[in-house]
């Protein structure tokens, strides 16, 4: 299959022709990678079981790992979900369009192929104007997991999508680099109190502004493969670079000297190693190996934004061992460290 890559700008008039073509692909059961404000998504018709099967196949993703259904009008939530609690409407009012996904009981119209066999459906209304135009043109209900091959870091540019999906899908809509760079926050609204299944840009404190009480399911990291966790996708290895990632935690000076030592040791044995660090610490590495700067510790949005693309850059450079500092920043630290821990397969050195 030939994958067409087309640029869009978010202006409905200028993008009209592209959206028409993309919508036709979706209605015929094909797949299109699209930009959203979080990461690129791999879009198919959420109400067509064949499209869901194709998404799993294109990503190489296990079919019991449910897909998020994207809508572009708040009222469309009622068409695919039932028994929706008042708190879900309140959260939609406050955070949609935006990086919040809510798990609700599904209506029959949503096929089990889309929900990975579950009676619940995950719903999100993205903010990105290209995504919204596309969803409306393509019928209103779009299943879209992240557009990476299963297990790889999520895509924050159209080029990342091309690297992973060229020849596997019909079209990639290039809307430039995404804004946030981390996937949406997922909240299970079928339990009381609602429970955060995946950390994201919308953190617990923000959710507490509208949900009186909210729990979190941080145990997700070490779920055995045969269990049925609440967020089924979380049991799979995620976001991994090809090189072996290790996170070094502890007091700042000790972390830096330990990473310096580990990298020298790997290099002396002929391996290619690199470090992921902050703007503040970048000059404290006394090594020949690449020093990848993720951003300033004062700019956590940048750290979140850069994380997946740095992991992919390190792959392109053929790095075999990656040592990273922790970025446990005040607002996004939980989401950033969740992705880093999964990417490393919980490979942490505490000193
Ligand atoms: P991705 O599409 O790659 O951002 O991942 C979507 C993730 O959303 C899945 O891996 C699940 O963890 C979660 N998810 C989707 N639908 C449901 C659902 N019905 N119940 C619980 N978690 C869900
Ligand atoms: Mg994903």
C-alpha cells in the first residue's frame, strides 16, 4: 500500500479538499494518521469493526487493548455512552475540547472490536483544529490510538508516523509538531470515586476542581500479563526506545557522578551510550557521549513535549545504553515519570 503524506493547516477552507479525501478513506474502512494536541493518532471508523481490526494490525497491537473513541461535539458522547454520571458532564464542560479521556459504559452501537471486548468505551474530544475538522468530516466517531507501532515511543511529528507506518496505512495528515507531547489523561468514570487510569497533562489537582474525589491506579506498572487490569493497555510494554533505558534517581550530585561513571564504563567496553539531562545540568557531564538536553527544569511543558522525540532521536543515533535523570516536576512530573518508567521497563537505579 502507498501511504500519502499531506500537509494541513487547521483552516477549514484551505484544508477542505484534504479532509474530503481523508473522510472518504475512513468511510471506506481505511486508516489515516492525524495530529492531535497530545500525540499523533491512528484514525479509523470507531463504529466499523473491520476498521478496528485494521488498526490493531497496522500497529501490531494486541486486540484486547482498547481504542479511544474521538468525537468533535460534546453531545456525541451521549450517542456512544450510557449511564453517564453528572460528574462526567461536568468534566466534559471544564476540560473538553482537550487532553482528557473518560471511560464510560458503551452503547450497543460501539463494536466490541473497538473496546477490546469491554462493556466500556473511552471517549475524548480533542482540541486540535485539524483533528476536529477531520473527525466531523469522517462521520463523528473516530477510533484513534497513538500512531506508533505497538511498544514504540508515541509520535509527535508526521515524520515519526512515516517511520512507523509507511506502507501500512492510506494517509498521514501532517499538521506539524504536536503541542503537548504526552497522551491524554484517562479517567474511569464508571467507578466511585472516578479513578485516573493514565496520568497526563490534566493532573489530579485539576480534576479535583470538578470531581470532588478522584483516585488513581498507579499500580499499573507491574501488572502480570494474564490479569485484567482496569486500563488493559497498561499491561503491555510501552514507549520503548531500541536502546536500553535506565533511570538514575537520588540526590542530584550523586546522580550526575553515577551517570558519568556508568557511561564511561559502557564506552570503555565499546558500547554507544548517552545521557538525558536538563538544561541546568548539561555542563556537568564530563563524557564524550551525546548529552541530550530535554529542557529546563523550570519548563516542564518542554520536558513533556520533548520526551518521546528524544527517545526516537537516540534510536536514530544507534545508542545502545541511555541513562536519564528523573524529571519529577511539580505539575506534570507524574505523567512524565509514568512514561519514562514504562519506557525503561522499570529499570531504575536508586542511589
Ligand atoms: P493509546 O490509544 O495508545 O493512547 O492507548 C489507549 C489506552 O486507553 C489503552 O491502552 C487503555 O489503557 C485505555 N483504554 C481505552 N479504552 C478503555 C476502556 N474502555 N477501559 C479502560 N481503559 C481504556
Ligand atoms: Mg499508545
